[in-house]
C-alpha cells in the first residue's frame, strides 16, 4: 500500500501545474469567499500541489449575470452562477426556485444537488458541472410594511430570480432588475420599494439601512451552481481530473454551502436587534395566502420544463423524492 501511495504521489508530481481562475460576484467579506478557498485548498492538497487557484471576487472578471458564459468561454475557469438571473435559460433547475419548497438549506442543498445532477449534463452542457446548492430561506424586505400578497400590488420589487419576478407580477407588483451588489442603490433612491433577499446578506450589503420592514418567514431559496470550463477540465492529467471530481460531489455541495447558510440564518437575529426594524410574523392564515398566491408558479415552471423536452411531473416528483430522502421539505 505504501509503495502504491508513493507511485501515486510521484505520478502527481510529474503532472503539469495548473492554475485555476475562480470567479464570483459577492464581496471578499462574504462567506462564499471562504468556502471557495476551502474547496481550492483541498484540491491543491489532493493534487499534490499541482492544482493551484486564484480567486477573483466582486465581479472582477465580469458581471454577476455573465458568470455562466464566462465559465463557458474560459474567462473564468470556475464560476459561481445564479441560474435565475437569466429567465428561461435553465428551466429545469428553476424548480428549486419555487416558493415554500425547502425547509432546511443544508439538507436542501443535498436534495437539490442529488436531483439536478442528471439534468445538468443536458441543461448546462456548455460547462463542466461541479455541484448545485442553495442559500438559507429568504424573504421580502421593504421600505413599507407588507403583510399579505395584496400589499404587493403597485409596488416595485427587486426579485432574487425569474421565479420571484413572476411571483411579484402575480401579486400585482412590478420588477426592478439588479444584481445583489447593485440592489441597495435602487432602494436608497426609491427606484425599488422592496427586495427579495436573505438575512445575513441584507446586513452585509447594507440593505438593512434602507429597508426597515421584513416578513419574518422563509418564502423561497435561491439556487446556485459551481461550474467549470470544459476545456480546462479536459486538459488536466487523470489524477488532476480525479481531484476535481472528488470535489464535485453532493457531499462537497453541502460543505461548500453550509457556512453561507449559517451566516444568512444568523442575520435574522442581527436585524431583529437593530433599532427601528419591523419584523412581521405571519399568522397561519396569512401564510396560506402567500402559498395560494404562489400556486400558479408551478404550472408556469412545468410549461418551461415541457418546452425543454422534459416531463415536468416526473422531474418534480424526483425532486420531491430527494427532499424526502434528505428530510429537507418545507
């Protein structure tokens, strides 16, 4: 065994060094930065030092909306993607954006990744899929109090993704598009009345300074993927590919997402402790109103999945089965 390990180490030492450009679009103070660093450091360890990485945060290599194409085109070797930033482009994974679906973000990450793997090969065929994950349960934060879906009528909200944008429209509101880094300015200038956002990032981006009203309930989660440039992956030596493969698993998806989930969840207490903040707890009847308002979203998602050549009933049942397996259902 020791001899085999020695041979393996020697083989890796002969592999051509590879440096990866890892791109994301949140600040370096965001917990995602540390998660990416952990992932990169562990790959470096397994590859015997032949795979090193440089992280480019805060849209240094390109805008948040462009990160999938950046990975496809080799501007970045690996990139952090919000599929919902491009409505209609990734209709299958959009099932994960449906409201009131995930009850736990850590086990939910496991469920999402385990479910989506077989569909990623087709839906994201331009890149090498690594894993999918979600953040913590998120909600609506606004400049005026919102308690029921009727309160959204006439308001302008910044959606987290295309599904939340459709939700706003169903309730009689309109959408103002912006990436996470550009959202505070819209609220500060009164261009937007509210925003769909997780709690910890609300504080990190300073949005709590301009949105004082919050629905104290988990309405939705956002799906994300970590993808790699295909040519970069294919050019690697076998041992290097294995190092990447071993870090593109459901287990790694959960490890990658967990610090961010904890960070977002801790944000609830931070906002609650700030003077002047108003957190509205929904009654069971009010929560039912929000759930009923969301029902047409599933039919709209099913139409998109059907147009993409999938059976939406089968696809959604598989997702529900994984939510059950991972004990992650709402």
